[in-house]
């Protein structure tokens, strides 16, 4: 039996061949510690700094504003906990009800420490409803795009509000970087999270942009790596891979976004034509070009996927997938048939044939489930 068609690129992406090729020398002969003064260390250090420049170019920041981490979760924790605890004054956090656990977790920790937390609601499309004003000096964390629905959030409008209230803004752009243009200057954010394995780099590596001049209190303690904000010897090979993935994204982002969006729309058209009542989560909002989150009527999304073993997809975030009930993200939009949600996320290896086969499998699965229920 052949492997199922992979439509779960929002959960993780395969390594691009160019990424693997770039990493291999740093897993073999260039094994030095970047902090060592000899030639082995210098080679590793040069590779890390080259990658820092490549990633910085992708998001439009200076290399001095970018530090490497172990991934999106660490970047979110360092930003949320590090920036809030280094800033005197307001003990107020503003976030949303549809954040990833890597954001909601550290926010909850601050709340347990006595911080006041406001969680913004969302409309039926899953777009955060911004307040008219923000608390003076607040820390705000709102994801750039939702990992389940692909809905892009109003970050630029949020930062406009923030500048009027001396608030800081962090955005988790783990799902966005490499899929849509992300420029920290245009967004005017203070901090931004990048996750390597969402853009064809390895798992276990990420990056965090922090605007120059902002104080950050590290929550990991040790030596002075990464400007003293992230102690521990750098994961050189994976950092190299992240750099090459970022470089490739700079070159191909526009064309790949158009290609994958066309495939997504063809998949949607095929499904909608055959399944009465099928609906899109995030309909009417600007979404990531690769993401199609749909609600199957009369059935559970988990049952649809179980009946379509030809596909590898999910009902929502891979971090809490497999539950029979709808995710908190979908429930927050108050839409009908929330439990019928299936997330189909496409990527660089998705083809026309994959889309045709996926549509056929999903339609057959839904029809079989409905027939079995006698509906």
C-alpha cells in the first residue's frame, strides 16, 4: 500500500532537498562549536551568521534583531515572558481566544502571577475583534495567521492602536512566514515568532525577532549565546537549514503562493459541488493560500478522515488533534457543524493529481457516513 496523500503541511513540512544538502556538512565535517576560537568553531560561527542574515532578509529586520531558538514554542515563551518581565509598569496582557497553546500557555502563567489578561473574541470568520483602545503600557500577543483556519489577523491595525497606548505587540507568525509576505517594519511589531518546521526547515529550530532597544529578560539561564537571551550551544546544522529555507522562500514565495492557492480553490470547488451544505471556516476573511478548513455537515471530522485512509490530514492543530469535539478555535466562531471540521493544508509537493484523488476520497467518505446513518 502506498503512502497516503499528505495534506497536513500546517502540522509540519518535509525538508526541502536543498535544505538537507546544506545541513549535511555541518552534521559531518563542520562539527565545531560556534563559541570556539579555532577554525572548526569559526566555520560554525560563520554558518550561523550567514543563516541569521538569510532569515532576517525574509522578514525585513536587521541581523542584530534576530536570535535563534528551538522553535515556535520557545520563541513565544521568550517573547511573552521575557518582554513582560523586563518592562516595568503595566501588568496587563491582551491576547485572543484563538491563540496556539504556545501563546495561551505563557499568558496563563502570567495570569496566575497576578497579571490582568484580556482575551479578544472573534467574529464568525475567526478574525479578532479589536478594541477601540488598548490599556496603556499593555503587552499584546495576537497570532499573524491561525494555524487551523488559515485566517490572517489584523496585525497592522493592532500595532496602530498600540502606538497610541505605549503598548508592545508580539505576533506568532509561525504559520505565515514562508507562505505570505511578512515584513516586521510594515507590520510595526515589536516581536515576531518564526518556526522552522513550518517552512521546510528542520523541527527543533526557530527564530525570534525583537525590535532593537527593547529589554528582554531571559527565562533560560546560562552562558551568553544569542546576545545572552538564549543560552546553550547553537544547533548549527538546523540553523543552516532554516537559513536556506528562508532564502528559498524569498525567491519563490509569490509564485508558490499562487500555485498552491489555485490548487486549494480547485479542491474546494470539487468538494462543494458534491457535498450540499459544506462550508469553509474563515469564509470571507483573508486566509493563507494553502489552507482549506471545511465543515462537513451531519458527520464528525474525525470520522471523515477515518473513512478516507488515502489521506493524511487533520481536524485542527496537530498539537491537540484527535478529539471528537470541535477545537476551541472553531467553537469560538459559533458556526454550525463545528464538529465536522477537517483541515486540509497544501504545500510544495502537492500536485493536481493529489487534489483530484483527495476530493474523490473525501466525497466518498462523507457519502458513506451519511448513508450509514440513514440520512
